[in-house]
């Protein structure tokens, strides 16, 4: 999954972009440490190439030929770009920089390792099967490109250092916020609590969980759950507030609620995901902005801005708990989750954590400013004694 890069090498990806969808990106990250065991330093390397910024051979970003060049070397980039232009990809080549000022390039064991992730989210109507096919067999080819040299030692660069500068980052936020919707958010909370008189409701805090990549890199902010979420490959295109870990025993349920960030134009995609185990080992359930649309009408149908909100229950309360179209039943606390996939890892199913994601503000093509969002909320309901 990971690779190192000599200071005068490039990684070149050639292929087709995904089909029409709410959001896709090619997201370059760096790893220091062990992914299976941690602790791990895992920041993004600059901004992703996404469906609003990608250059392709056509007027659309979707299902079109493109090229992507990853390097930290100015001469190498220029020569690779010329080769791609000669091959018919002029104007559709996308450059991503690994700035030598920030990262340790080289092929030795102390050099940084890199990973290219492809995110694909929420296909447009009629494109679900096309996206499934793309995910199953991505139409992409990837090459390691290096200058020709006479030495048998391929760890030694051929070109002298010619470092590319750290590229500017896209700026998040427009000044517009969701904060004026707070009175309706408070009304939604009161009505959710009132709807379940046989249960005790407890508010759970969702807060910034991950540091931004470059501050996290400078602080050596390691990911080692549950105590240290660190950076954890947080995309520069996303805000991912998360809750602390908490117990969700049999007979209880959780209601997540808040603004639908897509409906408020603060994001192109948003979701809530419930993970199991203090280390957030497995995802139990997730709902995206399309599925969440209209769910708050269960409680605030009389409010004119009801469709800018959502309310969704994740339940282990059976028939005594919430019912209806906007309820997801979670696996029991005794489920051996990994066994069904042939794994042996023990997962604490009684402990859960919630992550709320908001991807790519439509006007800025990057993450919304966290200060512009009404943070997603959680209510934990347990039976009254």
C-alpha cells in the first residue's frame, strides 16, 4: 500500500476519473509508523485533487482520461509533463507536490512512506452500478518514473536536487455560517427528548477530533486510539468531528441530530458513522446526507427550515425503542463481528464512537470552516429505572 520516492523520481497515474457523484478525490498521505499496530503519524500531503479541481481531457470531471504526477523535483516534473503532453494529455495533467522542505524523500528505511487514496462518495442517480464497477476494477495505471542513469545503485539520484516549493493550500470558509439555525436545533433536541419519556437522555459532545495535517506533522501528533486520534489521514477537504467513546448497552439507543451540511450549502457530502470498540476498529453503520434528508420532519415538521436538519436513531432497544424509517438497528453487544469475515480480532461491540463528516464546501472546493458549522449532536437514551 505504501511506497517511498527518490528525490528525483515521480509517481505517474494515468486513467479515467470516476463516474458522476457528490465527491471524489485522489488524496496523497504520508506515513511514519505502523498502520496495523500504531502509533502512526499520518498527515495529508497538500490538498487532494477532487471533482471540482481535477483537469481532464473534456469539459466534465467525470469518466474522462486524466494524468496525475507526484514528485518533489522541479526538473523531473517538467520532463514528465512534457511527455504526457506529447502523449495527448496536455491540459489534463494534474500535479501533486511532495515538498522536500516538509518530507523526507529517498528510498532508505528512514525515508517517509506515502500512500495514494482514492475517495468515491454517493453516486448520482443512475450511476450506482458504474461506481461499483469503478471501485471493483479502477481503470488506472500507476508507474514509477526515474531518470536514466549509469549506476547500478538505484537509491542514488541521477539529477541534482531541484526541490519544488510547498504549494499554497485552498482556504476554507466563506464567512457564511449555520449558526443562525441554532434556535431550531435546540427545539429539535427538546422534541427528541420529549418523544421518549420512558428513557433518560444524556447529551454527548462531538468536537474536533483530528488536527489539521501540517500542524499535526510539525507536532509529531501520533494516531494511537483511543487516547490520541492525531491526524489519522484527515483529508484537507474534510472536517471530521467525533465523539468520545461511550457504552451503548442492550436496551439503549443513540439519536444523532443536527444540520444537514449539504442542505445548508456548507458541504458537498456529509455523513454520520457509528464505529465499535475504543479503537474505532469497525464501522457498524453510516448514513449520508441523502439518506438523512427529511428525517428531522419526524420531530419538527411544523418548522419551515425542517429540511435543513436531520435526526437518526441507532438502536439496541428493540421494540421498546424508536421505530420507523429513520432508525438503524445495530448488531448486539455479543456479536463476534470479525468472525463473519474470517478474522480473529476481538472487538468490544458495547463501546461505540460517532464520527460526523463534512466534505468540500461548494464555493471553496475544500473543507468547510469548522467555525461555520453547527456541530452534530448526540443523545444517548437509556431505560429509566
